[in-house]
C-alpha cells in the first residue's frame, strides 16, 4: 500500500503554471510515475493531459446543477448555478484509450499510475464515484505485467484555493466513496536522482502452430502471447550481471548513473521441442532477435527492483508489438471489407490477412515486426515508440505531441534506433516441426527485434557436410580400435 507520494517539483510546478494560465474550469489527464512496493511509496514524474476526442470535444467538463434564487428571481438568474452542485463528466473510455497508448510508450520503471483532475473543491467532492470509475478504467487499460497492485493514484489540483492533494483509489469490484483514501503528498527532486539500467536481450523462441491456430487473427496472436508468457517465466527466474558483476539482490548501485545489464538464462530449457510429438502441429514460428530495454531506478530502491523493471519492460515490449501487428491486420481487414462493399465485382471479403494466417500458404514466409526507437523526454530520460520497417523516425513525432503533450525533437538524430532494421519473423508449414525445433540456433543475432534465417543452397551444403562429420569421426575411432587390436596380438605372439 502506498503511504506517501513524492512528485518531481520541476515538472509539477510547470503543470501548475500551465493549468493556471489556461483558466479552464476542469481538466483530466494521466499520472506518469512509479509505485514502489519495496518502499511503500509512490513517485510522480509528470502529468500528461488527455487530448480532445476525435470530435474535438474535451474529455472532461462540468455539469451545472440546481439554479439559484427563488421563483421571483429565477428569470434573471437562469444561467447561474451553485458551485456546490456542479459535477464532473468524464469520457472514461477516451481517457482509458489514452492510457493504453501512453503505457506502450513508457519504459521500465515508468507507468501510468493513475489520473489527475483540475477542478474546484466542491465539484471534486460531488464526483467521487465518477473519478473512481475513471481510475479503474485507466488501470484496466494500462495494467501492469506484474499485476500485484490493487490501487492507483488520484491527484487533485484545486484552484479555489490552489492546493494539491493525493489519494489512493482502490480497484475493488464495488466502488464506493470509501474507495478513496488520503495519503501524504510532497514535492521534491525525483527525476534528477534516477539511475539508468540498459539491457540488450537476445531471445530465440519456437512456437508450434496447430491446425486450430491461425484460422483468424485472434488465434494466431494467441500463439505469440502464449509463447511470450511462457518465456517470461524463464526470464523472471534468470540471474543477472550488472556492469559485468553477478548481482547481489539487496545491494544498491549509487556510484554512477548508468549501468549495463545482462541476463543469464539456464541452458537446454527449450520447452517447445516437447510439442514435436503432437500430431496436430503442422508448422512452427521461429521468433528470435534482440530487444533493447531501458529502466529507471530511484536511488533508494534496491537493484533487484531495476532487474524486475527491465524484465517487465522486455515482456511488455514484445506483447506491444504483437498488439500493433494485430491492429494493423484489423485495419487491412476493414479495408478489404470496404473495398468489397464498394466494388461491383465478386470479392471475397472474408479472406484472412495473408501474413497472419499460416494456412493461407503452405510454405515458408516472413512477418516483419515493428522496431523500437527511443525519444528524449525529461531530464535525460527517454520514452519509446514503434515504427514499421518501411517507416522513418519522423512518424513518431506526432505521437509525442498528441499523446505525451511534449515538444517533438527538432533533430531526428536525437531519436535513438538501437534495434536498427527489423528482419522478418519466419513461419513454416512445409518443414516438419522437429526439423525446425531442433534447428541450430547458435548463429549470431543482429541487434534487432527479429532475426532472419536463410534457407539457400549454401545452407543445405553446409548441413550435408555437418551430417558427414560424425560419420568420419566414427570411422576413425573404429579403425583406431582395429589397429590397436592387431598390434596387441602381434606383440602377444
């Protein structure tokens, strides 16, 4: 349970000045920060306002209540209302969607931990249930991979008088006025005290495809999600090196601000080979490559928290790319449907998206995943976004402005591309599952999300020569034994 919250003074004062100058009666947005179970403490890095919806309407507004005055004066005061009776209207679905997209852009140790509201004191008190429902919707849309928190933060900035307060909002099924509990709130230096941990994580997964999988987008995405979550268990149990030294879980790294992390996974833990005996497996997805991850740690937190944050960031990044792939497939399906309606010719609008349906073609083919780029954010920290292989970093600037309410980098060189170009993911349905599951994965991987495997004649020749090497070795051993026996008999006689 969070007992105290510390907000970054520089960023929160900037938000306060922005709200004061705007003179708007209400505003809702997201709280970006971290909830530390080790310290029973919350950290707030920044407040990000939710933009207007597609119709240009604000996501938050005040609804006036009972008119003032008696019946004689009601005509002259028809447009006035009691401040005490005003309540908040919040477009919860829109705020939740904003949280979902922003959560995808945050790195390890940074999360959407709640919402903030800019409104007068009386309207805040009249809208407790609405605010709790909004907090719960945001928590569901931007859930933690390690979902062990049953609360989020609600920060209220009152302008009459100007005052900051913070409350814990319980995520219980039944929302009541008691769901909000006050907690201590103060401002201080938060962002400037963060330490950065970086990891380039290599992975190599083989995901079996059954005949029931790949029939539509949802089933095929489930193959990825299931495989990623199985691998997540191995990743969470792995040991780690920080700056080349084996980690002692409770120690702190305060000597300098930047650290390199490397995970040590157990050998021979490929559990997907067990599926080779399944009769309904017709193919396999080779899912391999590298994920570049960053995590930020408060100087008072143990290093074990940084490792947990990096592991969660790696898993979340892989799952986010699967979501993006499915979103793109949905858009392609809609465009096929629309073209089918508009065209007078006979077009099969039920045709599945080829690159998400392995049954569509019985041969090896490629799927390109989005790659991750890093954008400068606050005080040396970064956020991330994803771009398709055919896109440039220019496309991420609009997301920075719309979703994060920040100025986009004017110099494209400030945007880091540690994963470079992402080669395609390969699926196969013509080779046997065993051939691919037992494939040699010792080849070096490029620094990107998905590595490419080549099936040319050169590889086939090398495979044949590899098969001959054991036979030659066996013949040499047999001949050596025979020669030894002959020499032994000659000496004995």
